[in-house]
C-alpha cells in the first residue's frame, strides 16, 4: 500500500527550474564582469534567466495539478502570476534603459526606479486574493502555511547574510532580493512535506 508521500509526484523538475533560475539570475552579473560587458550589452544575459522563470512558472502549474491542488482559486492565481512576471521583466529592462539614457533627476528618477516594483506589488496582491478567494479551508491553510515557511526562509537567509556582510565576509545584497528569496521559499515550501499536507 502506498504512503501519502508516494502519492505525490517527484518534484525534481520544479526543483531544477528553481535552481536554474537562481544560477542564471545570480550568475548574470559575474558573467558580465568576466566578459567586460557594459550598458545594454549586459541585457542578453538576462534572457536565459527570464526563460528559466517562465519554465519555473510552467512547472509550478504542472506540479499544482499533479498534486491535486488545482482549485479554481489557485488556477486564477497562476493565471495572474504569468502576466505579472512578464510585465516585471519588461519594466525592469525599461527602467535600466531609461536610467542610463535619460539620467533622470528628482521625481522622474524615483518613478523610474520604482517601475519594476509595481508588478511585484501586483504579485503580493495576487497572493492576498488567493487567500481570500480560496473556498476550501484545507487548501487555504496550506497556502498560509507555505507563506509562513517562505517568510521563515527569507528571515533566516537575510539574517545570516546580513551578519556575514557586516563581518566583511559577503558582498552587499540589494534589498529587492528579499522578494526573490521569499518566492523561492514559497516554491520550496510547496515541495517540502510540511507545506503540502
């Protein structure tokens, strides 16, 4: 007789997508440095990372269906995420180019700087909508549990990194990486046994 753990599909494809995304996005900067790329010449290095992001979204959706968690609220959530990630990629590239091309000052500089944050704020809204729209109490509890695991993951990584950075043992990490870490934690939480039952 199969145990509960055996009824879930192996999450290796989703895990591979997460690892590939992290490697490609974290690795783009060092590769640009080694290749001595500057300005817009660095932008093509982001394309593989964004492709991995789309694959990660695809694998997340597949995993949700295979694990029996594809409630109507969850599928609406997934449909909201993909356009938000695409808009994020476009806004990020636009902000980088506008900052370089215009060298804006004052309010315009602030508006351009926060442009990529807008779709990420939309992502937070989509997560809130998932909690509100999920009519299955068990599924809602799982979503909240995963969000708590992701928050714990973010707090642990950022705290350890902060102390390493303060000691001069790690480079400075921009604050916006917190959002990416939280999302990685959310995906990991969905794969781990405590986050799926």
